[in-house]
C-alpha cells in the first residue's frame, strides 16, 4: 500500500511500434510497465502504437493525434497515480476512445470516481475464470494483480463522462475484472480489464478485447484527439 513504482519501470523516451501492413489507427500508449506483447497484439490489427513515458502530460498525448488512448499494466498502488488519473480524465472529457489493462483498469476506475483497495492475497497465475457480462461468456484468463477496483456489481455509476458499469467479474470471488463507460447515446466510449488478454504464455480467450478496441476507434472517427 502506498508504493509508487511506475517511475522505475516506464520507458525514458517515447518510441513507436508500427502496424503490421496498412496502418488503420494510431494509439497513444502510456507505459506504466507495458508488456511488449501488447503493442504486438495491436499491430496485428493495423494499429501503430506510440509508447509514451508515464510522466507524459495530456498535451503530450494529444500531440500524437491518436485515434485512441491505452494505459498499460504496471506495479504499485493505484492510489499513487494521481498524475495518470488526471491525464485520463482530460482524455475522457474529449471523448477519446480508451482501453486499459490491469493498472490501467485501476486508473480508469479512479478517473470514473471509484475507489481501489488491496486484495488480501491478490490474483496470480493462469486459469482464472472471468465472465464477460457483455456476452455472458466465461473466459479462462491470466492474472497478476494485488489491487482491485471497488465498484457496485449490479448498478451503473454516474460520471461526468457518462454511465460506468462493471463489465467483467471474477467467478472465484466476485472481484471486479473490467469496467466500461457508455455515453448518453448508450454507445461504449471506453473500457478496461484487470487481467491480461495479451498474456504471451496463454490463455488467449480474451484476445478479442483488442478487436473491441479497434471497433471502438472505428465507431468514433470524429473523436480523434486534436
């Protein structure tokens, strides 16, 4: 609790991971401890990823003119990530499509006005059952987190950016494993998951989330950050 570790793992300089083939989208990715597989999964879907240091400002993000914003996994207590929460709130105010994984999910929760807490034991390893409440399907997933988002499982949460709700739940203990944000029109604007859909060693049940991010950016071409 209280550990601020992102500065020890983030990139010192921005770098680019190009799209495979034709570039469809450009994503600004805040590196909070990013796994190398994440930009590769995005590249497979025609996404060019501009990886930025964790200390990057909203102006730095907007300078990339991204079609979407991504916050990565990373270590430490999300309660220490005030700077990243502020950056994300600024992006959400502008309607920039967002996808977060692990630490990015916790920061998303804080940006939506929710709290976070330390799990007694944490979730570690593979073969963790998570239900995607959007589809009703149960996924076998990989986890490595000691903190979680505190959110009501069966009620929407009003935010300045729209209605937020829990999208994924761990079936072992009902821990929140994903969030989504929908605008006044009911369309998804941002989402996140607590587990690791990019896990290189498997399982890959949740790889569809990268497609969902691409679909989200395609559905909101007018929301490109400027």
